[in-house]
C-alpha cells in the first residue's frame, strides 16, 4: 500500500478516534446536538433575565420542561446547563479538536511509513487519553 493511501486511512482513523472521544462526553442521537445548543441558549438568556429581574424572568421551553420534570427550579437547571456547556465548549471540545488537528498535521508531514505509524500511534493515544 502506498504512503498516500496509508495517510488517507490514518486521517480517517484519527477522525474516528476524535468521534469516539466526543462520545465519552456527549450524546450522538439524531437532533440531540441541536437540543443541546438550544438549551444552552435558553439557559444563558434565562440567567441574564433572572439577573436583571428575578420576578419577570421566564425560562425557555426546554429549561422550563426540564425544571418541571426534575423538580428543580429553572434557575438551577439553567445554571447546570450553562456549567455543562462551559465544560464542553471551553475545555473538552477544544482539547479533542486540538489533538485531532495536531494528529492530522503530523500524518500529513510524515515522510515514511515508519514515521506515519509513529505519529498515528501518538495521535490515537492522545485522543484515547481525553
């Protein structure tokens, strides 16, 4: 197999490993990612409104429904959603993406099959460690 073909498969393997790393933190169900983003927007808006005037703040439908079903206040649910979103968007997602892109760059720069195997192993190990 040519080095170019090996690189193609290595790049695919890195993307797959990044996807597996993400699945340790998020749910991959059709439409769920959109729900996460909408809930985060609702939570952020509710926290801003609540800070401005707790008596008139109205939670969006996702936050209100979750609060009702979990017997938590909308404020608690909104804060949990913002905290979780901050962890994902501010820490885990960037870390996974950084390792994915570093691995792909190392694969592209590899000059021999041995070097390719080495950088691929390092990229896979880094993604599995997250």
